[in-house]
């Protein structure tokens, strides 16, 4: 199993969508904490410890799963710079 597959398995176990919970937004399994909220906290510079303090139902593995979830989409969304022509 490669790193991408392992990361995907990790976040698929921790991040779920259920139409009955938070209108189907991705949340952490067993909580009502929305994935987007944790990603926004990370983007604002909050540490894992600060996030866990703000959301005591989460575990550090949940925050790492959020990062693993976001990483592939960032890879797909970023433009690839053109390579300079070398003659």
C-alpha cells in the first residue's frame, strides 16, 4: 500500500458524510465537528493542541486526517508552472 492509499484509508475512517448530520457536510466520525472548521483553524495558524482544546471530542488523529483529506485536493488545484526552455 502506498502513502496516498494509506492516507485515504486514514481519513475515510475518521471523516464521514451523513445527510442527517450537519446537512451532509463532512464531519469527524462520532462528532458534529465540521471538517471545514478544522481546516480553517489550521489555515489561521492554530496548533493541533489549540484545536483539540476548542473541540474536545476530537483526537490528534482527526486533525491529521483533515490534513490528509485536504492534501490531494491542493495538489490537484495548484497550477503547475511552465518549465523554462533550455537551449
